């Protein structure tokens, strides 16, 4: 007897080391999994931020510009017509010629002029139109540099590469170095990036138009999805009889939440554009599609919020003679509203980041103008990111990352708001 | 935007009607005390406002949807024979398009003849008349119905009950929108798909091994086969989804196990939200990350080993998609693992099992249906995911299982077929809808099964 019990115990004891090792391995695997996940978060954020932070500054060159009426080709005219069609590029050219008098060859000259952004003459034009009395005067003006120069100054173009492998040859690099030595090259805050619409020139491109488009689309979504979502939740939770019809609606909503977003895009294309004849590329259509997508999120969150209101509240209201409708709207709804708002904000955040359905309804157009209303053609912020990600210029990589940073900032602040709302109003009954 | 203004006017009128109704309830002749009223005066106000607004809104909706067809009908009947002579219906609709473009000041396709110009003017004129008539009729309708409502107000009027039943109807109508949306998806996609299958046989689509949707402009054009076999697309989708699940399931599941079984409270409070950040990042960001960081990394490291990898490899897209799905799997598994009753764990530990043995032999088997449901949901996500593959996967429909090759997916093809110009009579555009239908059906089946599995499991311990 004694012998046999010791042998069992021995067996157990002998296996213990192996089992504990297994236990440790298992634990380590769990830790590794979490570390992997966190590593991905870190990798994602560092790669985006390290690529994108520099886009918030843009290289400018200070040029001495003389608003010479002769060079502008306007003679004595000072009216809007003459000023708006004047040759402002000539001013920039003249100023550059003054700095680099030794550059004489036409081909080289052209390279020289290309150092300054093609948006610079427009800037001068705006200045002069705002204040025609500037004609004849002399000013030192910071003008945006071309994107290649910008990349060179920011160190994104490798100077050690052989000349043929670089986008800029040694001569241009020499010019930039000379300008830098003169102290007329500086990195200024890139306001264009936040105010401008799209452009083929990276230094002139901005996310202003895309943000406006996203804003209109989200406004439509909010105005439609919140009332409809809340009404649906109230009906299903408080009024609907428990029958097959409500079961069907419920299953439907759960499934709708998991339908791929691109299918909603197909729906939008077929229904809103082909059948209803709404304009393509309009934030209104984008908003309608996003409404259908966010509805399930809002409904599910609102139902959960309604469910968490204890029945005693309803019973008390009904007990003192309130009707069912009064009970819901005067007593239950106010208690559930914070939860509904939280769900709505999270749904809006999802809608803001959604891209695929917007591609289907034509919000991928190249839109330079900032949309003035929900019917103007426009893009949305994530679509702008998609468009820029395809562009070959190095400067667009930087701007794409910066646009992603702006998008993530919006998303994170929306989610934080939702968390704060929940913390502030959460009530345990 | 005339109808917007009209709706705003209606809202103002409704506010006025609300005030009128409420005042009238207070000042009803022969009313001694407010308590003689059946309902509170606010309900009389709402009652009048409903009378004012609802019929007018319904009329406005119907009118807006039928005005343009009627105008077009009138216009087509009046068109001079010089324009319409000998035209097929398709050409006629082109002419109509030109007229409308002309009327809106857009670019037209052909030359502008004086007859077209006159027709465009007439179109504008008819639309103007229609809109003017619409405003007048709608506003007079509100006045009539409001006066009705106003007249009905009496001490005996059960205003609250009536208002509440209208509200109830509104709630019911809202709840059907979800159903209408699903029906809309099915019909929109089905309708175009049927047109596609009229041109391309269903079997060619489902079992064809070749996908090249270009349609020949000339008969002898190279590569103009116009083959619509969906197998390579589904193979590509499955390859990428499989890679994604290979990343997401082990990492997500182990993370969930560690967080719910081992982790200290502090690690849980920090690590969980940090992991869930991954779920909130838009897919377009993942796509950019895949194309900018992961794909070059894979290509370079493959080159180190002397292997040739495409810069649009399935591996890159799958890997990044897997990262996206980690929090999805981990939070779903976390829920089901937490739902396993503590008594099961206690019993196992009391028998001398180590913690990991308990997890592997007791907790996981008990939670398995829920975990499987979560994995299925994640798989349906992976199949329907668009932006990552559009940005990181290729366009060429290769039938391969090599993860370093470039493959294309269903969603990528839908996007490439539909972005840009669309002609809704060519199989190229319609193919996107057929693909969409397949995608919808596949994900629907996965979701239904997954939700079933999850729900069934939940019932066990409750």
C-alpha cells in the first residue's frame, strides 16, 4: 500500500517540473501576444508620425519682390481685370535672376525658376489685388518653395546618392545651399495644408476641402441617423410586441452591422445616384450612405442604454398615471440619453474613418475647390488620404501621413469624448 | 434648393400652429378651469402642429418625386418632329439628357440646335411652374389642414391619445428603415446582377478560372477576352483572409486569455484600451501602412533570402489585415472567456491542475463555441475588407497560393470596376454588382452562422 502511494506521488512529483515549465511557457506566450499587439500599435504610430510631422512646416524662400508695373505688363491700369491677369511669375523670375546673375542658359534658368512653387505668383496676385497701391513698391516676401526643394531642405533627399539617382542635380542643390547661407530659406508653419483643397503640387495641396466635405457628410449622417436610430431603439425596446416581425427586425439590424461597407457603397450607387438621380460626388449622398452604415451601431447602443434603465422608473411613472408615451419620453429617455449619445459619437467616429463606400459614389474626384454645401462635389478626409497615398511624389507621402495624423486626432478626440460622457453620466442602479 | 426652403417654412408654420392650438385650448369658450380639458394644452398644440405638418410633408414628398417625370413627359410630347424623327428610345433618352444638361448649364454631347435650345428653355420653364405650383399648393394645404385641426379642438378632444398614436406610428416607421435598407441592398445588387447574368452565364462566372474584365473595343484586340470567372478573385480573397486569420487568431486569442486569466488589474486597465486603439483606426490608414512600411519590408527581407517577392504581395495585405483583426478577436474572446463560470475553474484547480491546464482543458473548451463565433465574424470582416487590399494588394488575378505573389480580391475588383466612368449596360460595370452580391451572400451566411453559434453558447450558463 505504502509503496503504491509513493509511486503515484513520485509520478506527480516527477511530472511537476515539466508541468510548471509548460505553465511558464503558456504565460510567456500570452505576454508575447500582448506585446506583439502593442508593438504593432507602436510601429503604426511611429511610422505615421515620423513620416508626417514635417508636413506641418513648409520650406519658404524670402525673395525681394519689386511690384514693377512694366514687368507685370499692366501699364497704368490698376483695375481688378488688369491686376488679375498680370504676369506675376515675371516678378519671381526677376527676383531670382538678381540673386543668381550667373545663370544664363535657358535650360538652367528654367530649373532655377522651378525652385519656387507655382503657387507663388498666385500669392503675389492676391496681395496686389487686396492692395493695388503696392505697385511700384519693394518687399521681401516669404514664398513657398517647390516640393522637391522642400524635401531637400527637410533632408528627405539623400545628398550622398549619385547625381543621376536624385531628383535634384548638384547645381540645384548648390543653389539651395547658397540661399540657405544667405539666410533666406526657412521652414514656416504650413497653413496651406489646413486651408487649401487638393492640388497636383504637393506644396499647394491641403486637407481643407476634404475636411469640409467630411463635415457636411457627417452632418447629414448625424441629422438622419440619430433621430432614426433612437426612434427605432425606443420602438423595439419599449413598444414593440414580441413577435416574428420584431425578431426579424432585430436579426436584420445585427446582420446589417456586419455587412461589408463596400456593399453599402453599391447600394448608394444603385439607389441614390442611379434611381433617385442625386448628384455624384456630393457629401449629401455620402452622408446618406454613412447613415445606413451607422444606424445599426446607434440602434444597438441606444437599446443597451434603454435596457439599463431599471423597470422601477417606468413602473413609478405609470403608477402615478403617466401614459406609456409620457413614461418613455419624460422619464426613460432622459436617463438613457447619455448612453445613446456615446453610441452616436462612436458611430460618427466610424463614419468619419470610412472610405470604401465613398469610393463607390464618386467622392474620389480631384476637387480643388472647397465645397460650399452638401451638394457640391467634394472628397472626404479618408478618401483624400487614399488619393494622396497613390501619388508618387515624396512630398505627398509626408502629407498623407500628416492627413492621417489629423484624421486620427479627430477620431481619438471623438472617442475620448465618448469615454468622458460615459464616465460622467454612467449610473449604476 | 427650393424644397429645403419649403421644409423650413413648413417647420415655422408648424411652430405657429403649435402656439395657436395651445392658446385655443386655454381660451376655449365656456372653459371654466384647465382641468375641464381632456388633455393638457400642450397636446392640443402638438395636435394642431401635426395637422399642419404631416399632410403637407407627405404631399411635398409625393410631388417632388413625380414632378420631373411629368415634366419630361410633357416635354417629350411637345418636342418638334425634327428632333425626334426616326430615333430609337435609347437615342431619344440621349436627346433628353442633352436637353437637361443644357437646361442646367452643363456640357452637352452634341451640337446645340435652336430646337434643343427651345426645348431646354421649355424644360426650365415647366420646372419653374411646377415648383411655384408646389409651394402654393403645399402652403395652402397646411393652412386648410391647420384650420381643421384648430376647429377640432374642444374640451372633450382626446388630444394626447391622438398625438401619441401618431408618435407611435412614427417610431414604427423608423424601425422599418433597417429592413428597408436590407431589402434595398438585396434588390439594388440583385437587379444589376440579373442584368449581368443575362450577358454572362452564371456558371461561367462562378466556375471560370479566368478574370479579365476588359471588353474589346476592336474585335482583334489583344487581351480582350472579357473573361468573368470569379474563382481567382475568391482564391485571392481567401488567401489574404487566411493569412490575416493566421496572424489575428493566435495573437488575439492568447492576448485575451492572458488579459482575462493572468493579467494584473493594472495591466488590464492599460493594455486593453491600447489594444483596442487598433480597432478604431480607419482601414485606409492600415492600407497606407501596408503599402508604405510592410510591403517594402517583406520585399526586402525576401530579397535577403534570395526569394522574389512582389511589392504587392498577399502577405503584406494579409499581415496588416491580421493586425486590424487582433482587437476584434481579443475582445470577443475576452467576453466569452469571462462568461465561463468561476466554479468550473475552481473545480479544475482543486483537482490539482495548473493554471494553464485549467485554461486549456476546461476554460477554452467551455468557451469554444463563442470563440469560434468570434473567429467567423472576424473572417467575414476579412473577406469584406476593402481599403487595405485596394492599397496593398495587386490588380492581376493570379490563381496562386504563394503568399509572396500578388493576388487580387473581390473587393479590389469591385472598386476598380466602379471607380471612374461607369456604363450601366456593359458587363464590366455590372460585374461589380454580381461580385457585390456574392460578397454579400458569403458574409451574410458567415454572420448568421456566427451569431447563431455565439447566441446558442450564451444560453448555456445564463
